[in-house]
């Protein structure tokens, strides 16, 4: 295999792992924002809350975590397929 192909494979592998990092990071940010408060940005979002106990920033981080859950779902699905194939 040429150096260019090896480099491409390494870059794709790194991108796969990086895509798995987004959902947990946003989930942690949502938990920290809920526990510690969102700071000045929550003041801007507080007018639209209507008494909802979850602040605007916490909601945003939670939704971002859900939107970035695709790579995790793909990983879990591929593992189930491999396990089923090994059992057959």
C-alpha cells in the first residue's frame, strides 16, 4: 500500500473516532450547564423559556447531543450484526 493510501486510511480512522466524540461531549456540556448554570447566555434565552425548568443552553446542548448520536447508533448496529453473524 502506498504512503498516500495509508495516510488516507489513517485520516478516515481519525475522522470516525472524532465523530464518536461529539455526542458525549455535548451530553456532558448539557449536564454541566444544568448543574452549574449557563451564565450570561442563559439571560438571552430566559425570556423564551416560559417557566420551563431546563434552560435554553441546556436544551441546545441536549439536542446537539441527540443530533450527533448517529455514529454511535451506526457503531452499535454494526456490532449487533457481527455478534449475530458469529452466533449463526
